[in-house]
């Protein structure tokens, strides 16, 4: 059964964070739509829990799932 885009519940938007002095990303949270991911990042930026911590949006652009 194929789902159209409005029914797809794949969490393909991921918010990652990293400290400015680091080159490694830390997984924060994932979402099914960009609007929710953006809202989360905006709230976290307002919170400023850690100095020098930045948030980034990663989006799944390709699936490497092997077809049977």
C-alpha cells in the first residue's frame, strides 16, 4: 500500500546541534514535517541552554533501502 505525502509519517527532518568549537553533531530530535522542526529549533534557540551551541536542520533526501 502506497501512502501519499499527507499520510507519510516518516520522521525525515532531524534537528542536530553542535558546540561552535566542535566539529561533531549531536542528535536532538526528529520530526515528520519541517514546520515542527523549525519551531523546535526556534524555541531551543530562545532557551539558550548552553552558550555557543548551534542548531541545524537535516532532511532525509535519499533512501538507501534495498528493494527485494
